[in-house]
C-alpha cells in the first residue's frame, strides 16, 4: 500500500492530494526539453533568457493547432501525449499503483504508445474544446503559462471538466513557486458539484456542426451553475505549487483552474486522465 489511511481520507474529504517527488526527475528534464523544442526556429522566446518568456505570445509564435496550442499566455503541447517519454512519465508503475488504490486493482485502461492524442477527435473539433479527451490514448500533454509581466491578475474562475474519466493528475515537471501558474483546486467542491450533474461521468452537450457554429458546448444544469458560483464565493482555492516531480491527484468532479503566473519564471506541468475499463 502506497497511500496511507490519512492520505486516503484527505482525498475523500477534499477531492485532491499532493504527493511529493513521484515523477522521475530525468524524465521531467526530457519533457521540458521536448516542450522547448516545439517552438519554431525563428521564435522570439529564448530558453536561456527569462526576459523573453513574458507573455503574451507575439504573432510569429502563435499556433492555432490544438495539438500544439500557443495563444495569449497559454502553451499546451498535446501532440506528444502518446510518445514513449510521456507514457513513461505519466503512467509510471508507482502512479498506476496509487491510482489502483483509489479505483480498484486491474481496472485501469492502459495507455498506447503512438496512439491517439488529445485534440484530434471528438464532436467539437474543429470548434472545440467540448470533447477534448475523447479517444485519447495517453497523457493530455505538457501545459505551461507564460508570465503575466505587467498584466493585471485576473480573478479566479473555476470549472469542472465535461468529459468522462475517473481520476486526474497534474505533475510538476519543474519547480513551481506560489502564483507560478501551475494548478488551483477548490477543496471539497467535488461533493457539492457531483449531485448537480445529470449524468454520473459525462455531461449532455451539443456537438459541433459546421452549419450551426454558435450552437455547441456542454449543457450545464441550473443547479450546477448556482453551486459552482457558491463554491467560488465561500471556498478558498489551494494553489498547487511545489517541486519538480510532485503530483496532484484530483477527483473528476473537483472544481479547478490553471493558476495565474505573476512572476518571470517558466514552469511547466504534465497532465493526464485515468480511466477505468468500465465507467461505473
């Protein structure tokens, strides 16, 4: 048993848990290299010069392809989600053992090296995201946020994911200081939001149709909209900062958001969703 009873109880009550030094440091370094190598050769962003990391992305560095998205302050490299490196990083033996302690032994869908990556399938594409993880056979990818610089901090605004899965993880592949742009969660929100959903794992949605481009997206219940507003008003979020290799495990109905990056340092996160062979 990797998780002790105190950790299991914490997860049950709060809907998340932060586990230190779970990811392989060598793989974390290689993952960072992979992210930086995805920039165009003519990029204005120089890895060794933090002053060039401040967002937003300039026009020459923008990328609309959802498998390698660079827009505003957002950088999401999804095309590498089923590379061997990412499978080894996110689906390590230790992480799978931990997940099985929460979900049940021999219940997980196994990742597929060279399989389908996030952003290539689903009723919402190319108008998404609505089904961003549909048919994803590996990790979601590597996510980063460019430093805000002089940009004013935006208010926190949480959400819950709309596609079906059982357990999610965010792994820090670099050190992340408070307000470093990693990940925020609203403790206990999973218990409050779960009863407001019309389906146990999925959500009703309007698929993407080219002749109806404005009619697409997840259909939230009125109860959900009211409860998540209350969550933002009465619950203090937790900024999941930490060290390289730390992992945040979180419940599939937990309210969360990407963190704000208020200083000039470029940390990154890997992200994955874990599925049982049968969603039940």
